[in-house]
């Protein structure tokens, strides 16, 4: 299973200080208790404010995760599979 990760530059610098509770980034879990999941690392840290557009090659799901160009940006993502039913 593969994922396409595209970072879209928001062309602006962070305006707020980072959350000191997450000096090494955050792990985002969008899968909850789903029976089939995938985990991927995101490019970290992001260059500045923007977002990652992530598309799963297997189930074609697309998600967007924002970035702020700070140490508390997302570093990984866990997704529930949205397998297509024939």
C-alpha cells in the first residue's frame, strides 16, 4: 500500500508560538477503532504554514492535514481504510 503526499505551501510564516507540550511533533490518529488501518510518516517539520494532501493508492481516500512550520506540526498519520466495495 502506498500513499502520495503533497505539501501545499501556504506562503506564510507561523504567527503563533508552538505548543511546548509537543516539541517533537504530533501523531494524528484518524483511524479510531477501525479494523483495517495504515500508518505513514509525514515529512517533518514542514517548511511553513500550508497543508499536506495525502491520497491512498489502495482505497483512493484523500485527507488534508494542516501545517504551521513549527515543532508541533504533524509528523505521522494513522488512517482507517476506505476500501472500495465491488
